[in-house]
C-alpha cells in the first residue's frame, strides 16, 4: 500500500496542473504534512504559497519563510505570498513584522493582531477558491 501511495504522490508531482488542486484538497482536509510532500519540488507561485501555508500550520516557520520567499522571487506582487512572509515574521517576533503588517494592510494604524485576523480570511478564501477568484472575493466581504 505504501508503494501505491507513493506512486499516487509521484504521479501528482509529475503533473503540475494536478499538484495545486491536490495540495489544496490536502490543506482543506487538515493534512499539511501531505502538502509538504506534494509540493517538495514546487516551482509555481501558487504551489509555493500552499507549501508555505502548510509549513506555517505545522510550525515549520523557516520552511514557510523559504517557500514564501521563493514564491515572491517568481511573483513579487502576490499579496498571498507577501502576507505569508509577514505572518512568519510576526510568529518569529521579527522587528520588521509590525511595519510589514501595516504595509500589507495599507493602514498605518494596523496592529499585528488585525493583520493576522484579516490574513486568516484571505488565506481561507485562497485555499478554497484559488488565486483566480481571491481578488474578487476580497472585494466582497459577504462571500464565504
């Protein structure tokens, strides 16, 4: 059975089109460890976002930071990756976390607590709906 499981993971890894939906399903199912396995060779911003989120859930903050940084190297304007990096800085008590949170929130009065609350909603939506719909959903706070 383990070889069959590995074969299924390897098949998904060989197909980037299927990797992101499989990683998304694993995150929604509460299996961040599987996401780390699926995204071990991630090369797209979305897969790196999902990898970073899984690593944050597992408390592997250095791995999360690496994933978010790698994603930002490919997509510097990706707010999900920017927010992920900022969240890791908050959890690491990095001195630049407060400024990064205010910048992400576009609010000079924002606190790290308000940042974490806003980010949790954005992350939840992005994991459920993907990057394409996230922008539209952020504009309509009534959607869930």
